[in-house]
């Protein structure tokens, strides 16, 4: 039998289950998707009862599998989501979708009590006030659904609820509290004063380190059960554990999140910067972050270029960096793309494409997108002396993206990694006692070094 750590990695779309051996190699995986259901207002949301039933079924099947000896289990999930339990441990409400709009009057009353808004956002490391802040969800329930609020015994963030399904023990931990919840005061390193004034501290369970695990007898088997972890913090963990020198991690996908876990000034001084946010490490230490809707914009603009030039949908994947095209574009550089999901003062009022070849237009697009990425990275470095830059996620194999970043940050060591397992692996690592060495990223994450190109 192989000794394994089990991890449920729950995304908004894909629900995944992994088994990792003692060297953190994946030895088993399962994927599933569920149709969303509607909440009482008709808004789409997670089907929590079906998710819970799937968790139990998958785990019990693995426990009976003679190939694997499950020694531990942990949970990585998306954030900004709370499960509310009554005194019997029953779920009181749907898992409200963080994109759901709530009445402006609720937010206005909150700001009137606890503003000014800029100061509040700055102190709590948020970028706006909405249901994307789980604290605001509690405030909304208290005043819009008071009968429900009175019945709440505990409110658990989603990773901790999944742990609760297996342990029956309600807990809170730092990474979930720290992900733009509006609950945490980063200047005091405690819940914000509004949490105490509204009495929410009584329904938020005891805070423990994310490394906490509970040794339990589960269906007759002794298993170590973790308390769960927020997925962005989980993805950062293998880097923090294996790289000894300061670095910035740019985790790319639909959103491109730049993470600086080493800053001495995590709170952004620019209160108008909606894309500067905070996360927390497993020990409660701040992580400064900036976000950029890069993957979303890339998808939109590449689709338009495909149609414009009449090329196949995957044509862009095969375009490699061309130094001559780069030099030609840079000779008399001008911005040509109007973004749809990003606001940028340099963009024109409408897109213009003067090129006759896809390759030229694609180089232009990537140069402009990477200029936005450079600004996002510089904002998160913000004067810190950092010499290492790691890129993971979807853009780590985009030749132009990597080469252009490497060229600009030529005084930094740029590395790319393939971490499709990032958050799941982080969840497995956080509850283990083993240490990671400097070779971990190379062995487990296909670490690649990149050197800046030279223009002749």
C-alpha cells in the first residue's frame, strides 16, 4: 500500500480530488463538475448538499481502496464564501455567490457607520465593498435577513466548512480571514473594530494556524484532518517553503495575481488603487498582492485577432517571439488596443490594427499586455529589494509573455514553473511535517530558467 495525503481542491467550476505520495507526486486524481442551483433570490450558486455528498462518497471509496493508505486529508477552496450553521450544525442558507449584488443601501449604511470608505478599504486590504468581502455578507444577513442571523451559531469560510464536514469542529484560520474579507485590520493584526461592534466575533470560531491538524478516528481509521486553506495562499506555500531568498510570484490565469510575501509595508499607500489587495500567509503574516484581469483580456483580444486575420483558434499558441518584429514595433511605439475588462489611461478610444500579418498584431498585443503586467509587478514590489521573479499558471508557457518580462526585469532572476497542482499541493504540504529543499520546485514544478534576449 502507498502512504498518501488526500486533498480536495474545490474551484468554482472544477471540483478535484488528489492523492499525493510522500514525495508529493500525484498518484491519483478525480475531477467533477456540478450544475449550479439558485438561491432564494434566483441567483446562481454552489450546490452545497451535492458537493458535501460527493466529498464523503469519494473519500470513503478511497479509504476502502487496498492500493492506498490515507494518512491525512486537507482542503483547498476559493475564498469569499461562508457557510452559516445553526446550533444543530445544520446549514442555514445557500452558499451565496460572491458575485451576487446586494442592495446599495446596505453598503451605504456600512460606510456611514465605519467609513470613510478609502480609510476602511486601506486598513482591511480590500479593493471594494461587496459580497466579494465575506464580512459584508455577514453584515448584509444581519440587517436584511435578521431572522436568519439570529439562528447563526457559527459562520465558517468554505475551506473550514469542508474540514468541519469531516471533524464536526468549527474553526477559523488566517488565510481565509485574510483574503479581502473586510474582517481583518492589517494595522492591528486582529479583527477590525467593526467586527466586535456588530458582535460578529461571537459567531466566528477560534482562529488557529493553517498548519493545525486534528488526529481523528474516521470510520475506524486514524487520520490527520487539516483545517483547510484558501487556494491563493496554498499556491504560494511551496515557493515560500522551498525558496530561501526574497521573491515575487506572479500566478497567472483569468486573473494575474502578483504576490509579495516579504514586504515590510503590506498596505498600499495608494487608496485609489483598486487592484492592490492583501492576503495572509499561514502564520498570519501579510502578503501584498496586485491583481490584473490579464487572462480574461487576452482571451477577448486574441479571439478578435483570430477573426480579423482568419486564422484557427489555436494559432496564437504557436507564435514565438521574433526580435525583428519587436524592434520594428518599438521604433515608433504607440498603443493600439482598447481593453474591455481593464481600464488604462494609455489605451486609445478604439482598437486599430494596421498590420497585415497576425504575428505582428499578436506581438503588439503581447507588448501592450506585458506593459500592464510590468506595472502590476512594480506596484507589488514597491521599493523592496527583490531579485527573484517566479511565473506560474497559464502564461508560464507563453513565449512572448515570458521573454518580454525577462527582458524588462533583466536585473532579476526569472523562473517559470508548471504548477497546475499548485493549490492542492500547498494544501498537502501545509499539514505535513516534512521540510522542502531548494530542489523541490525543479523536481515537482518543472522549474525553468530564462535569460533576457539581446537586441542586435
